[in-house]
């Protein structure tokens, strides 16, 4: 079997089964960050993301500084999904031998500017040669044990919420999005978060990550989706990916008006968590209920 047939997420599960959980790992493969024991009251968070030229960005259409910003921002968004505080980052690059040094200077300038905004320090990395430009970012953060947010805590009856608007990220948001670090910290401070994830692969796919991890089902309503003005359709809001908004669940009866006020940005209640046997469904604008396919970005 080839990996293109197996698929990205089935491959991840295959790897996960081969490696037993480490003694100091609270959570290893299967969430936005690995969670490690740290101090008596805090966990250590570790995440990494790889960006590859002509897969994740086209250098004919985007500046090196925006690529650098996106590379770091994607990993900061993973830290946000766990309600963490980013502290350090490591940058590994694969660079064509003929690439101008000015390109790399510009790449780092976008990254450094974002790092200063969030108080994250560069502490190392590696450099190698390749046919195309590749960057891999590892971010290390921390969070209080009581504040940790995970994918696997959704409960039947929970309300499902999403921050911001969805879809059309290819028109610019994929490079310029704001990692929802501040908003995630407010959520765990002021609300009873049961589960959370950042929307990188697409709402449909990432909602299924929550339901699969939590052993539940879900119903969302097409009419309630916060569709971006850049999205081509409501389908785009479900599947475009790279929105990097927060998708989370709260106990039933949670008020999105309060959430809007606390977070200072739009927050929309889009559905409910249901029993696993009911699956993951979407109610269309015409009132018809259909299965929500795991549409979204896949590497394989």
C-alpha cells in the first residue's frame, strides 16, 4: 500500500499505534500539541509545523516575509488550541543552494516581527540543502494544568462555537491571520471549555477530529455558519481550511453574546454535540439533515 492510498490521518494513526505512550507524556500524538509533565502546576507544550514551497506557498505570489510570518503563526495557533502560552521556537530550513541571502533575511523578518508581538524567543534550529525551500517550526509553550484545553473532552449536549469567520483564506488570510492566543486564554479563564481545536484543515475536518477524539457526534446548522466575505460559498466555510480560528465546545446554554463581549470578536454558536451513534450531520438551509463529510485539506 502507498501512502497516497492510506491517507494522511490513517498514516498518523498507524504511527501512533507503533509507539507506546512515554512515561512523562500526558498527551503525545493526536492533538494540536504534545503535552508533557513540567512543574507541579504546569504542563509543557510542544508542536511543530512544516511548510513546503509550491505546496503551502507560491513564491511567485507571496513575499518571503509573509511566508515567515505564516510559518510561525501556524505553530502559535496550535499552542492557542491548547490554551497555552508560547515561550520559545526552533527553525529548521532546507534551502536551494542558489537562493539569495536577501530572501532568507526577508523570511526571518516576518517571523521575528510576529515573535516580538507574542514574546517568543528563537533558541536554535538547523539548515540543510534541498531543491525547494522548506521550513519546519517547533514551538515550545506552557500552560497551567487547570487551563489545558484538549480535543477529547466534548460532552453530549455541549454547544459548539467558532470564532471569527470561515472560508476564502487563500485570498490572503492564510498568511495574515491572528493566532487566537489571547482569546484562548480568556476562554479557559472565564468559561468551562470542554474541548477545543484550531481550524487548520477546515471546519468539517476539524470538527470530526473533536468528535472522533471525544467519542461523540455533532449536528451543525448551515444557516449559522459565519461565512467570510472572501469565501466562494458556504461549502468553502466548511472545507477551505487555514482559517486558524478556534472551534470549541461549552456546556449547554452558553451565551454567545457574553462570548462576543469577553473575546472582543465575533463568536457564533453553530451546533450541538450529540451521541456518537447519531454521527456528524449538517442541517441545510432547507432543513434537510445530511452527513457532514470530512472535507478539507489533505496532504495525501
